[in-house]
C-alpha cells in the first residue's frame, strides 16, 4: 500500500467504500500502487496498467490498454466515442464490485499479461477534431483528464477546443486549460450550469448560477 493513496482515500468524498474495495482487489493481483495525476495508479515494471477513476455518477477501473482485453460479455465501455485504447469497468455499488470480483481479477490479470508481452494498441489517425497542441499535451500527461474529456459529447469537446484555441499565446491557452480542468473532470461543458444544462437549453429556467 502506498501512503499517498491512503491519504487520497481518506479525503475522497465520493465512492470511498467502492474505491477501497477495488483497491484491495488490485493489490491482491500484485501491481505496484502509485499516485499519479491525483488518482491511484497501478503499474507493472513502471508501466501504467490500470487507474482508479472517479466520476459524478460512477467510479471505475480504467484499463490503459483496455482495447486489447478480451471482453466476451461486453462489460467494458469506451470513455468516449473516439477513444482508441482505454476502457472503463464501471461501478455504482459495493455489492456490484463484490459480485463481479472474479471478472475484475480476470481483467487485471489479462492486462498484466498484455503488459508483460509488450503488446501495444495500434492507433488510427483521428481527424474528426484537431485538438490544440497544449490540450493534447495535457491529456497525454493526465490519463484521467483524457478519459473525462473523451467522455464529453463531441459538441462539448469542440467548444472547449475552440475556446482554448482562441487564445493567441501558448501560456494563455495553458492557463485556460488548467482553469477548466475541474469542470472537464466533472463531465461539464464550458457553458453548462450547475444543473448540467447548457445555457441554451430551453428546459433550464436561467435561475441557476453559472460557473
């Protein structure tokens, strides 16, 4: 156990029981526990294998090379439409984790075997949305942020990208990305209010406080 992860779990406000259960399962599989990008990360020979990810509506195991995992019952989900490598195994209750424990262990063991074999995901060029360079760099450095960004709707992704791109200087683009990082992690678009609606949504009465 890594004391940094102990500290993280002592402060986490959502999914504490579920995260603790998942942590114990992962540790029993022999991976090294670290804290990267503010999230528990589990590695094999210094290579990232799986992350503990927290979102508003669920917590998850995020397999870095999840696209290579066999998934006959289709438990794994793409974080976003255009995600090529990562796959999520989502949970909303402790009971669900306990029930699926054998499957969780099987996925982790397979992920370790993939890492041992040296297999890599064959990425395809994605020209749908050309992200600003500073955002690409940030997403590469922070897999959790990448998962959250890819989970946004294409419209929300484009809105963020256009706003960051509008800044003339690189340092301003970086500052904008850092300012909106927490909103991206919360699954909110740049124009969403606290209820989750867009400012342009007709069913939002306009009384909400926009962030």
